[in-house]
């Protein structure tokens, strides 16, 4: 299995930013791009660390909840616990909505470059037009879901 850490980081950064940004729009908060970016970097760093290590602590639900609380705290700077709870619920609902739409697209659209076998997603990506990998032709990425 080949996993490129920079690709994992960039994909997670992009998706985390979209989720935090969408949550901010739903919450009707003033957009603070730098805070959203910092929260997204925290989530992406967690994703990279969880790929790099095999420690069970990174799959612990308590750590994931703590991480999401930190991300919401960094992004929206709540002043009260009740406000944090509301922001956290919106953040989770936005995340679940994006995840549901992604699974819908994967299972019903069935893109040619993504293969499913035994609950593992194999994505065959050509990098001939990519700015990241200029000398490569194609790579297989395997992600467990």
C-alpha cells in the first residue's frame, strides 16, 4: 500500500477548510480565514499522524471528540459552553452531510479511477497534469474506510 503523506495532508486540509467554512456560514459568524486555516491544519495534522503511526490512541473516540472541540474553538472562538455546543453540533452535522454526499457520489456515480474491494478504496490517479508529481505517470492510493 502506497500512501503519500503530502497528498493526505492537502486533501484533508482542503476538506477540513470547506467543512469549517460551511459551518461558519451556517452559524452566520464573521469569516476569519486565518482561524479557519489553523483549525484545518490541526485536523490535517491529525490525519497525517494517524496514517504514520499504528497506535490505538489515534482511533480513540475521546481523542477525536477532543480534536473536533479544539478545531471549533480555534475556528469560532466561542465565549460560552452553550455557544461551543451549538457550534460543535453544526460542525458535526456539516461533516456528516459532506461525508454522506461523498459516499453517495462514490457508490452511485462510480468514477472509473476509484475501485472498491473488501472495504478498501483504491484510487488510481494519473499525475501527468499535476503540479505535485511532474515525473510520475500513475500511482495507486489505498485508503481504508
